[in-house]
């Protein structure tokens, strides 16, 4: 009986040993499988899970660099789309890339790679080994950087701009006559609104955009032009204009041979009553005259003087020698009868223009009158 009991105990021990060995083998197999799965998952960590798309491109099974290149080709084509921009009847074209649109392709691919980080290693391995797709489409974010749109709009603004033209009386190119320049409205682009429109068009993927312009009114019209003096040297006549209309005319004396009443558009910078005359030529033609002559009816410049910025100390002034009026008799100044310069003096303000046009006839002598003059 004892012998049999020993045999039973020994059999039981053998069964336990075998069972433990089997469990150990299974455990070792499981550990090995887990280790193999870990090694497999680690080796594929830089590969995007199957079925993931970025901007519609299937990047499953691609590395980061491969996915960035594949998606980048598609996005580059999108950024190369042109936008047609119209303003004032003209057209410009620029691609989305040229207008500053950018796409974060690398960031979108990184998000695609990161999808597996929310899974266990077993789940990732399951998708990879069975090629079971992860249904996900990652969008590529777009943005528009500042600068390109502003520069293009500034260029368009410069090309469509028309400066308004103010009304004025001007000289002809050769100085022989005057011309009337009519007022004309201008045009300018609404820059801030244009920049906003182009930006919205880029973001909304529009094909074209129309930019608006505004009318710019002239500051000066014939009605607001004010008064202008025109002196015709070929006629020895002074015209006073109000806008484009002649208000009054007077006969004047202008420069004798050897002297010049200068053609040009000049400005009145001062006016004086009973102006004092200071001899500008004590060592030449004024050597026999006083250095200073007080103003007044018998003064060199009579009772009034209108000072203009023409070279040569040119004035429009009165004279104690009314017989010189209508003739070529001065040293360049424009002489008027005292009573007439007094009238003009009250009608023309400082800041007004004086236009001297025309030329003394060739061969004219001192004290001559223009052929058409009636003095």
C-alpha cells in the first residue's frame, strides 16, 4: 500500500511539472509575439496608416517625405490657379501663389502621421497587417500672407489713376498766345476696398473679381477759377479775365528794344499804394536819376504797383508819363495810366496769376506801337 501511494504522488508531480512547462511555453510564446508586434509597430512608426488621405490624396503606407511630396504636387497645382482682376476696363492676372496664398502641407501630413498615436500598438499593427483602412481625410490649411495683394493693388491703382485737371488759363508752348484749359474729372481706385475684394476672392477660390473706382472732381472749374491778368505784348493790351470771361481791357506800355517784358505764367506776390521806387541801375541807365523816388502821381511807378515774381523786378504799375501807354517804352515793366492801375488794383488779389504772352514785333523801335494798336 505504501508503495502504491508513492507511485501516485510521483505521477501527480510529473503532471504538475508538465502543466507548468506548457504554461511557460505559452507565456513565452505570448511574450515573444508581443515583442515581435512591438518591434513591427516601432519599425512602421514613420509610415502613415492605410486609408488616410490628405487633401484627397491617399497617403496610406507613405513616409512623411513621400506624403509631403505627393500632396505638395496637388496643392502646387491649386496655388497656380489664376485670378482675373478687372478695373476701369483693364485686366490683370495673378496666381494664388503670387497673391500670397500659402498651404501648410507638412503640418497636415504630420497630423495624418499622428492619427495612430491615439491607438494601441495592437490596433496599429492590426490595421497595418490586415491593410484595414482608417477612414480619414485631413484638410490642408491655407492662409494668405500680407504684402503681395497690397503691392498688386498699389500697382493697379497707379495704372488706372487719372489726375483731375483744374481749369486754368495757360500759355501755348511757344509763348505766343494763351489757351483755355478746361476742367476734367479724374479717377482713382478704392484701394482699401480693392485689397479686401482680392483677399476674399483668393480665400473663396473665385475666378475673377471686379474692382471699383471713384470719380475725383477737379478743385478748380471756370466758375471758381477767379481772376487772371493777361498781358499781350504783341498788342500792348492788358486783359482782366474772370474765369474764362474778359471783364476789362486796358492799353499798356511794355519793353522797348533792348529790354524784355518776359513771357510766362507769373504770380502776384504783393501790391502797394504809392510805391517808393528804388533805383536798380545807379551805374547804368539810372545814373542820372535819384537813388530813391517817393510814390505818388509823379513817382516813377505812379500811384499803384502790382508786384509779380517774373525775373527782372517786373511790376505792373502807374506812370507819370501817360503818353507812353500803348508803346514799347519801358525797361520791362508793364505801365498803365494811374487812374486805370488804381481800378485794376482793386479788382485783382495777391496770389492771382499774371500771364504775359506774345512778343514785340521784329524791327519795332522805341516808342513804336503794335500795328493793330488804337491809342
